[in-house]
């Protein structure tokens, strides 16, 4: 059972990191509060940190 968790955990991490980056990008880029900022550097740094 523990071996199954070790096999599945990287896939769970990749899926969660992808969803977090996607949600952050969509919410932050469509926010009037932040005056619709460009996301190339923000999401790029988050993507680098998630790898």
C-alpha cells in the first residue's frame, strides 16, 4: 500500500501544481483590483518554484 502511494504522489503533485497555477493565472489576470497585470513573470516564477 505504501508503494502505491509513492508511485501516485508525483502525479498528484503535478496535477495540484497545474491547477493552482491555472487558477492563480485566471483569477489574477481578470482582476480589476490589480488593473489587469501581465502574468508572464508572475506565473513563470510560480511555475519554476513548482518544479
